[in-house]
């Protein structure tokens, strides 16, 4: 498996990553892998399709609520 080295990360991000890893009971490296996997591949390691993403959106109002005013 490939390795990735990331340099010049803000201390605030490193601190948050450590906190999140501890909360999930995993190493910082594992938490980093999980975040990258979720960001790039989506939940479960696979991206959902456009149609599935649209269908997953909640019903938040009537179409008229989103009409442009002239």
C-alpha cells in the first residue's frame, strides 16, 4: 500500500485530528485514512450516484419558495 506524507499542517488541524481519533478509539493515522476515504470515495468506500444524491435530499418546501424574484 502507498504512503502519503503531508507537511505544513496547521496545529489546530493536528489537534482536532488527534481529538477525533481519540474519540473514535483509533490512531491518528487511521483517522486520517478514514477522513480521506470518506472525502474522496464517500461513505462506505463508494460514491453515490447523482440520482441517489437528489433522492436523498429532504423535502424542505414548495417549488414556489425557491422562485427567483424579478
